[in-house]
């Protein structure tokens, strides 16, 4: 099974703190990490490869330093990694990002499954996974919590997955190639092995620019993105709340007094 | 391209603080942008008080955008029951339609749903585009997307809104790509720029620590998913008049590559988290799985759903579907009661937009108290039973 896992490098939110005075992000010393949901995507890819053979290729679009995220993914058991990096890609919204990723997947060719994390922790859109599926015209399953039966010997290959919805979960069958986006519930990611780390350190990571992908310049970056950021601002600072101390009975009575109108 | 106007830059370093990717430094008291790091997000342009930074964008004419009319709402339903987020969207759509002097339409897809169309009209729809077909009985993104794309190409709406639900998000992403339309996720506020006659979409990023205003001026339709529970519902007026436009599902649109097999309702959540007005959530302080009984009692007394922090889920005290936070769900209830949750940033990003936050924790320094409207510093095993008693008395 040939698997492509799309990942994103994001600021590590554990480190993101808010300056209480200016209400802005304090980024000093913030490290960049693999988007948390993508860790489950990588693990699921590696597990499927271990079951069915084939290989796992990690793809990311980003600035040159995003290759750190790719090396981390390689240390977790992925076979190959490709960095999609070009000044022309900068400023891409989800439409243009999924365009670049899907074009890279086309160039790789012979793919059975594309796995993405549910959403990225910085943008929270959950739009790139289905966007890739739409660009490639592949079937999709979002919010996948379990990949159940996989039929590698049928034509086409098939897969049964569980999707977590608001009120429960549904079971759907997909023919491959397909795109799935996965949740935390799907697996427990492994730690990098020493051997994996060594291999990741010395791995050659090809960089593909738009020369390799050949996307029309009108469909790239700022120009190719239908959405534009007009303004960015910090939300109004929340006023300090009322904190009750003392005997439980009094505290509960005081709280009820405050909230009884909204109950 | 991003340009620094050196004549206007005073070296105040506000842009350095505002840049989420640390791409800006000061060289000789002027801002210098490292193009290897910059993602052209535009945050620095917003914070600069001296107009020293400018985003230079090559505008390309994308064909006629003026032929598009009407505000459409995606009429999400399950088994013929219309999701309440649709009524929230209709309320907003009426407001936007007034500013643009146009109509409100609902795209209503499913099987055996025709008699529900009048509910949508009562809640504010002028037109209901009904596609009632056995092939649309269960939601499959592929079949639904093809249907909606064909409706859009035929009727050309200028705006499409959908709930930022699992279904809404999965569907509209698949629509925006072939239509080459702008799509903004999870908006919490929408309004019309009356001068430019475009939709201004406000959404949280970085877990709500930053707000961004997004526009799609050169592409149609302008599409957005909207967070559930943020906007008030449209009230029903049975005397309202509207038109039901019946459209056909073309059998060629059916995607044979996907098949719906089953839906299993989760027995453990009496009310689902995204629909709940009140969420009672438990963290590490709950101690063990058995103690979640206490939270279920409180949830039942108050009429809410049970949520959990990552710690509770990772300890196996409660299933993952209850997890609130960065690697779980984002919720926006009227009241969020955090019990024994310390309030790590990963949890806060999933619930800090709740209207009223109540925290119960024995540690007075727990970060949860910083976002709480009301905090009780005390032993939750003493506080919660009292709270249940008081609420029951109040409700009796």
C-alpha cells in the first residue's frame, strides 16, 4: 500500500502564552513542531505499511525550515519525505495549499491512500484534507477514528472506516485511492526509535518548487488564493471573574445567586 | 509580496511582536522581513500603526462576479430533523440579505424531507432549493457536493453559509475547490461591507488567541462555515411566505466509490457536546472513572452534556468523543462548568469562547480561574453534590 501523509509544521502551542498586558502572543523561544493531529496521521500510515507493505511518503508545504518536521516524521518510521517550498507558495489559503499538495501527490503517482490530520492547530480550518480530495477527485472520509477492514486484493482496493460525528459515528466503505483525515482516537503514536533518528538525520529530502509542479502562477500563493486576510486583531481581554473562597455551602449559594438567571 | 516602507518605519518593533512565525527583525531601526520564514499571513500589516508595511497583491480579473445574487444557507438535516445551526444561519442570512437587498435561499438535500421545507420558510427562507432523492438519504460528501455544485452553477448565489459541523465542513471544502470559491472556516461573526458589497468574515485562529477578518472580493460565491451556538436562532413565523424550488438528483452524480453502511448513535452522551447549551466537564481532579457519575448527575440536573479534558480521556475514564480542547472538540455552550480541570492552553482553546465559564478547582492558582467568570476554590467532591442539590431545588 502506497501511502502519502500530508503534514504541517506549526508553532508548539504548549509554548504559546498570552501577554496579559498587551494580550498578544508571546513567542519567545517558541519551537515549531508537527501539528498534533498529523502525528496520528503519520502513525496510521506507518501501521498500514507494516500490515500491507508498500511505503509511506511524507509531504509538507512550507518554508525551508519545515524540513525539520519532515525529519521528525522520518524518525517515526516514514520512508521518504518531500518538501514543497517556493516563494510563490507563500500566502496560500486552503484552496491554494490543497492545490500544491494535490499536484505533488499526482507527481508522486501510484498512491493508494492519502492521510491528513483532522485539522491544523494554528488555522483550525479542517479544509485542506477534503480540498486535496476535491482537487484529485478522490473519495474522502473525514474525522476517521478507525480504519477497519482493508481489502488489498479486490479491484479496486477497498477500505471500511468509522467517522466520528456529533451524535455518534458512521461506517462507510471507500474504494481506493482515497483521502482520509484522522482523529486522535485512531491510534497511539510511537516514540521515535534510535535507528529512526539516525536514518532521519542523514536522509536526503528533495525540495520541489513550482518548477517541478508546474502550477499556473494565477493559482498560487496570494494571487491564487480566493480568501484574503483583511485584518488581524487580538480579541477583547476578558474581565477578571468572581472567585469564591470559603465554606462549600456559602460558595455554592453565592454562585447560584449569580447564575440563576442564565440557568 | 510584502513591502517595508523605510520612510514610514520608526523601528517601534510592534510588527516583531505581531508576527506569528518570528520572521521580522530590526536592522538599523528598520523592520526587515526574512522571506524564508514569512508566510505572508499579514499579521504585521494589521499591527503596524504607521502604515509602513504593505501587502502587494497581483489582482487578476476572474470573470463576472456581479451576476451572483442571493444568500444561501446549507440546510443540514439528519433523518429529516433540521439541525438548529441552520436556524442560526437563517437569522444571520436575513440580516445580510437586507444589507445586500437580496433573497435568502436554503439548499435542502435529503430523502423524504419535502414536508420540512415549510419550517425553513417559517424561519426566514424566501426560497428552498429542494433535492429530495433516495440517493441523498445518507450524507456522503461526494454526492452532496456534486448536487450543490450543480445548483450553484445554475442559480449563482453570491454567499453560501454552512454550519461548522463535521458534515458542514466536510461538504463545503469539497464544493469550494471545483467552484474556485473562497472559503473561510468556523466564523464567529459575519457582516457586509456596505461600500464594497462584500462579506466580511471574522474567525478565531491560534485557538482564539487571535481573530482574523477574511474577505474573498474577487471570487464567487463567498463561502463560510459558522460556529454553532454563537449566533441567535431565527424565530419561526408560520405566516411567512416562500417558494419551494424542486430540483432533480441526476443519477450520474452518484459516486459509486463510496457507500454508507451504518450509523451508530453513541449511548454514553445523552446530549451531544456541540448542541448542548450547558457542558459539565471533568479533568484530572476527578480522580477516577467512577467519579464521572457525579458529573453525569450534575449534567442531568442542569440539563447539559458531559465533557472532559485530555487527561481524563487519556486515563480511560471517559471516551474520546467527550474530549474538549485542541485534540478534541471545540465547544461554545452558554455555560461551561470545568471541574478539576487545571486549564492548560490546549484545553482553553477548545472552550474559552463559552459565554459563561464556571471553574471548580482546589488549586487557587490553576490557570482555569484566569478565564473563568465564576470560580469556586474548593474540593469538587464537596462542591458538586451541593450544587446538584441547589439546582434541583431551583428547578423544582
